[in-house]
């Protein structure tokens, strides 16, 4: 639908909206027209009226984008083609959607039905290039919300710098994009003025109209949307030199001052135990058998640690071992039941391969036919830090023997070290009676 059709549809919807000021006139109407009066007194659109299916569309912005020398500017006004809601979709208020960059404090947002006026509480700084952004989620009085950001840039001085920094922000431990992330840049010793950007739905961010010189970046997941880094929120920093034009990747995590300690111990089998830590471990500070000690509490004798593996790597290795053992047993099983089992396994494997090929072919066909625009989400390139390890022991554990397991110098993501210990008693699984079903 083009703009003229869209406008016509809107005008049809607006034509039947109620003007509440006309209620007084309705009250003076004759009794014979009581039905009409009742209709006037009921706000909203009558059944069968046109349905508004469009998000608010920007029709005017003042000042114009890329305007210069706006030394006497009071406010930036965005005007839309319909009334916008004071409570946007996905945000508590209009303030939460709007960003002024650079910023030196709080902003004022004035709702004026079809328009929104924005200004810093401390006023616009002289000779400064600004970017004002309305994030996706601005909605009308219904449920129609914008899906793209609305942005304007201008300068209170004679120029708008062309320098920009682009990148992506990730939640490192969760291995996903930093939804709700906020990026801030400061220049020199002035930390009150901050260039600000948001992480969009694909994980990307862009800081525009930046000054020359080195910049300090800080990114954090603004979980409560208060535009301030709180103690428990994930964050990280980076320094950008004037010659640095590379795409930045920022990995956010909780900056704990305490290192990781042992929180839980479970058995994997008789010669392997799984250790879970209170915090993720720094990948560069690898723990090996020298960092662990397994001691019998009764006589203080030690059980040597043969190997230390990440929990995921151990699980993969354990599955491979089980498959190898099962394949070896099946290969040398010459009984009739064994032969039937091999035939079934081969048939299932062949069917799975054929099904996999068919699914891949169907996916390629569907991809070629699909003409909708794809939104590409940034892919994380750094592996998740480990928070669980498995100790492989040189001798099997005996049942119901209390142990004390200690770790030395476990390093967290912030570099904080910690040594800790915990007691653990291995309890072997109950024996399974394999003849129970065969007994009468």
C-alpha cells in the first residue's frame, strides 16, 4: 500500500473517532436523537469501522537533519501522522526509548499527542554535534509499533564529525547477544559527557559524530533500563585509538571481586567426579591436575588426579566411549539376536542419512523461494568460559568413603584468585538385578 492509500485508510479511521469536546453538544440534542447522543458519548470506533494496522510514521522533524549552527536551539520535535502512545510497546515510558548522544545527564521528553519534544535538562552544549534516536517500539493508541529506529543528527556548531565506531556486544557467559545493552564513550578526562548508543536486536551498535583522539568505551546490559551501571549488571570496557577503525567485539560479564570456589560436587562414575564452581573460570588460566587434591579424610591418603577436562568435553568423550564399546560388542556378537540388532541399526542409520539429505534439499529449495528480508544476528566467536570441570582419577573410588576435594588458585574472569575445598562422599549406584524379569 502506497502513502496515498495509507493516508486514506488513516483518514477513514480518524473520521469516526470521537471528539470529546462535542459531548456537551450531544447533551443538548433532542430526546428523539437519544440514540445518536449515546453513540457520541461512547468513545472509540464503532463496529465495522476501518482498522488501523500501521505504526506511527514520522512526517516532520525540527530541526532538519544535518542542520548546523543551531546555537539557539531549544528542543527537537518529532511529528507523526497520528497520536502516539505515552506507554510504548516494550518500555515503561517514552523516556526509555529516547537517547541523546552525547549526553551529560537526564533528558526531558514532552508528549504532545501527535508529536514528541526532546531536550537535555542542562541544555544543548555549544559547538557540539548531537544524535537523537527513538528506539523501535514507539506505538500508536492501538498495538501498532515501529520496528526501526528513528534518528536525527545536527550540530550547535559549524561541523558534524564523520568519525564513527561500530561493533557488536555479547553476553559472554550466556553466549548470546547483549539484549538491552548500552554503549558509552568518553573522551579525555571529561567523563560527564558521554556518547551513547543502544545494542539493537541483532547485537550491533554504532556510535556516530565522535570527536578526534582516544576514546574509552564502556558497554553494559542495562537490565532495569535506568541508564546507569548497577553492581550486579554485566559490563566491560575497551580503549579505541584514533587510528582504530576495526569492528569492535565487546564481551560482557559480571565483574566479581571474589574468585571462583567449589559450589557442588557430583559423581560421574567410579573414577570421575564433576566439580561445579560458583563463578566462571578465566580461559587463559587453565586448571590442571596440579591445582586439585583429592584426599581420604579417614587416613589423609591422596588419590592422584590423572586428567582435568571441561564438563562438555568430558561428556562428548564419554558418549564416544560408550558408542565405541557398544559397536565393538555388537560387531562380535554372532548370535541370531545380535545379527538382527545389527541389521536394525544399519537400517536406522541409512534412513537417518537419507532423511538428513532430504531435509537439506528441502531447506535449500525453501531458501531460494523465500524473498523476505533476513535479519542476520551477530555470531559470537569466543567460547563460553567454563564453570564445570571433571576430574579423572587414577584409581576408582570406594563406596561411602568421605573425601575432601580442594582446588588451588582458581582464577575468575576478573583475574581474582581463590582456593577452596569441599567434602564429598562417593555413593555407588544400587546394583541392578538383571534376572528379575526372568524369574517366575
